[in-house]
C-alpha cells in the first residue's frame, strides 16, 4: 500500500466532509428542511467536479495523478453523499408525500448526470478531447 497516496486521500476526504457539513447547514438555514437541498448541492458540485477533474487529469498534464487522487477519491468522495441521498429518498418516500421522494430521485440522478457531463464538456473545452 502506498502510504503517501493514502494520506492524500485521507486529507481530501476530511476537506470534502467538512465542505459537505457546511453546505448542508447553510442549505438548511437558508432553504429549510422540506427538501434535502444540501445533499442535492454537494452531489451536483461533486458530479461536475469529478467529471472536470478526471477529464483534465486524463487528457492533459494540468492535473497530476496524485492531485487527481486527492481531488476525486479524497475531496469529491468526502463531499458527495450517496448514502445520505439514499436515506433521505427512502424517508421522503416512506413519510410522504411520495411524490417528493420520487422528485428527489429523478432530480438527483438526472441533475448529477448532467453536472458530470458538464464537467467533462468544460474539461474538453479547456484541453480538448
């Protein structure tokens, strides 16, 4: 095991987790708790970010392999919240109205796919295919 790479992932995960917590707290304070806006925000940003970082890292020399690992497995891994998304969606479906749970599922999946594609598109615009 490469301990240096593990430390970079660990540091990135701590940063991403802290960003997720702050985002969730701000979203709750600003928008309320009727919808998991914080989870949506971090998943959209994370999907965009990982698309951009991976494209730049694999298609150019702008992002080194170590920085790519730090940003994707570390920061984006700590930031995004699939487990929270899953729990919140199940709670919304269970506690009703079920339409809000279904809306959360559709918006999160479609939004994150669109954000990921947008990140790759920006990466292509910056460094080419």
